[in-house]
C-alpha cells in the first residue's frame, strides 16, 4: 500500500469516527446460552446485538441493531474468531444456532476457532426491515410475458420504497461498504485484535469488500464461490456455456444419451415450442390459498433455467425437463413453476446491495454486447440495468470495483458446475492476491461445496495456518434423472412417482393414476413406494381433492399392510372424514404392528369413548 493511500485511509477513518461519534453511542448486549448439536455435543454460545449507525455518511443517521451468535471454540488456544457471511444478498445466519442439525454440521470448525453467525443489516434478526408484502397477486402470465413480468417487478419496487422509508429506513445505508464496516465494528466491540471471514456466494463479495477496507484486521479469509467487486452482474454468454457443458455431460451418460441424440436441438425445440404456444400449468397459490392456472412461455422457461442452472441439485433433471416440454408434457415444468411462484412481495436488500455495488462501464458494455448473442438474451441479469430507473440507490463507484490487491491470506473454493460464481472468477482475482489458494471442487454446483467433509477438512487445515495448495476435491459424477420411468438413485422432486401420479389424477382421473402406479412400482423399494403414495395424498389434500387423497392412502395401506405408518395415515384421514369406525380399525392395526405408540393409543382411546 502506498504512503499516500495510507494517509488517505487514515483521514477517511478519522472523519468516519467523528461522524459516528455524532450519530450514536455504540451499544453491545450479550447473553450466554448453552446449545446442543443433534448428537448431543455441548456448545457454549453468546447471543448478542450491536448498535451501529444505519448510514455512516449521514450525520443524523438513526441506529440499528445487528444480531449475532458466537459459538465458543473447543480449543484451549483458538485462532481468530471466524465470522460467517451468508449469501443472497438477503440471507441470514443466526437461525443456524436454533437448529441442532445445523450445529452438528458447523461443529468441526470449533476445533480451531470461535464461529460467529452474523445477520447482516437488513436481514434476519438485525435491524433495517427491507421487506414489503403486496396484496396484489402475481399476473397469471408472469411466466409467459417478459414485459409484464418486468413491469410487475418495477411496480413492486416503486410501491416498496416509500412504504419502507415510512418505517424510518434510510435506503442509502444498505451497501456492501456499510456491511463491511459493521463487521469491523463488531470486531472492535468484542475486543478482537483480528478476525477471519467465511463468505458464501454474495458473502464472498462482502468478504472482499471487507478486505479492501479492513485488511489489517483480517487473519484469514475463506470464500465459497467468488463474486468479485466488479462481478455482481453476470456475463450472459456464461449461461450458454453452462448449457453446452451440460450437453457434453448428457452425451457421456448412457442412461439419457440414447433419448437425446442432439442436446442443442432439444434446447432449441423446447424454447421454440413454448414461444409458439405457451403451456398451461396449474399451481397452488399460497397467497390466495387456491389453485391457479398460469401460462408459461419461452421467457418463463428461460427464467427457470437461469435461476437453477448453477445448482447441481436441479441440473440432473434439466434433460428430462426439456425433453418433456419438447414432447408436450407439463408435469416436470409444473414443479419448477410452483417453486418460483410467489412473487407477491419483495425484499429490497438484494436490489439495494447489488445496485450499489453496480458494474463498471466496461462490464456493462460487455454484458449488453453478449446479451445480443446469447440464446437467452439478457436473462442473466433480469431487469438490470433498467432497474436503476426506479431504484433509489447510490453507486459505490469505480474505486470500490477496482482490482483488489492485498497480502491477506485467502482460500477460495469454487464448483466446476457453478454458473453463479464460476471458477475463472477466482483465478482472475488471484492475480492481485499473492497469498491465495484456489480449490476447484469437481462436479459441485453453487450450493454443494460447504457441506462436503473434504471441504470442511481443507478449511480447517487452512485456518490452522497450513498450506492447502495441493488439495484436490472431487464429488461423484452427477446422475441424470431418467427421461422415462423412475429411479431411487437418481431422483428429483419434479420427477418423482408422486409428482407423476398427482399430475395424472388431476388431468386424466383417479383410475388412470392408480393404473399408472401399478405399472411403475417394479424395480424400487417398498419404503420408497410408501413414501411416494403418502406424498401424493398430501398434495391432493392441499389442492382440496380429499376423496382422491383418501383413495391413495387406502392404496398405500393395502400395498404395505405391515407398515404401521401407512395405517396411521389412513386412520387419520378417516377420522378427519368422520368415518370413525374405519379410523378405529386402522389405529388398532397400527398398534398391532407397533404397540409402542403412545400418541396413537390416546387417539384410539378418544375415538372409542365416542
């Protein structure tokens, strides 16, 4: 760092301290609490709140509270505390402390250091409520008409901003710079000389912003995915590349290759079919609490592909999704539309943070040029940069987005199938980070890296100060969902037997659905079939089709006569239907299979007294 740069930063830091002193007196509140993991391991925890200015550039800024949870290390000589930065923007992390299962997954890190879950400003339990709920439903042609979909988003933002400002929120305070300073303020308040950071997705962007502003107080930084300071907005052709990579994987998979001789032709056929004639799919509107029929066109499919193309948990079903659409079938598409339906409100956290981080003029020019060449147009950055016309946000500028040069020790982990934060972004960043390491996790997407045991061991090794440059991590190759039929080993919620039976029951009738079950039940386990039949009944109840749901529960008990659970579920349905004699009979059957069910005994006793 040059002498002039150091002097400038000191002057800015001094000015910031003067402004902060005029704004608020920092307040720290701490409460100790004992936690347990799912396996019974004890964790000493501290639940805290820290008061910070909402906008450090505004002399009369109000104060907001930041919520955090500190999990104490099991080491007698812990390294610097590790602050976890969730993705989004808009994700929160303090909720992990309420989940014994989640704590089990995080517990290994406590061997090395304290772990801090911090809800960034505007998220979770922290101050700055940026959520806005609209009473207006999504337009039924949201997935068919791009112009109407974008207009719906614009109108939500226009209505949300004044409503949120009425709560006293200063929208200008929600930037990655303010969040980076929050992290440093937490460090100061807790008396930590140095901290380490672990950032996932957008959290990597925030970690890099913190390096730029507070590198001298950072011991280690780990990022899961890398979103550079000028990489908030995506290059459109990356989506085309990801689809072409998927095509190469399809070609190498004997289970699906025979059904898809030409991948690029299939993609084009599916998009063209929806462009020529949008599909009608029925979804359940949770806001209105009733089914709705919505139209899905080329725009809608492109939107769905863009949202899930970096997630290796959804990629395995993409061939079946496109194949089914190209052949006029909508049951797989219905699941994806249901997943993305619900744009009734908005959390402005994402738009404000991304809008403030912005993009350089050169990047915007490249994005616009690539959008003209991409098969998916400008889908990679839906609504941007036009959103700047309605969004009240101040760009952080070119100094924020300038190449990052720092001696901070950093480990970057990326997935070879991650479209959101592709590996090349980490490699480009490394040029200015001489103490960096980069591990590409083969066959991992955006969401699959952190839970892996090998990844956790690499992070632990790195945090202990050791070299991980030679580490190689590979996950099993992705298994595509069969184009036809069902398989337990390669399964996806959109392509389960229950999804298919649900679709048939609604569109072709109960008899055909049950007949389809009889021809589909070979080659899979009884336990899997039982679960699928129970699931289709549950969905039919939600869709207010109780008689069909009951028929599937009766089929389930008949197909699995030695399953206590199957009889309990059927008994509950009979009881709900006021068929008490049948309910009693199946509760008794359940108890004869498994007598140790106190709750069932109580239900049976209550019914028998009537």
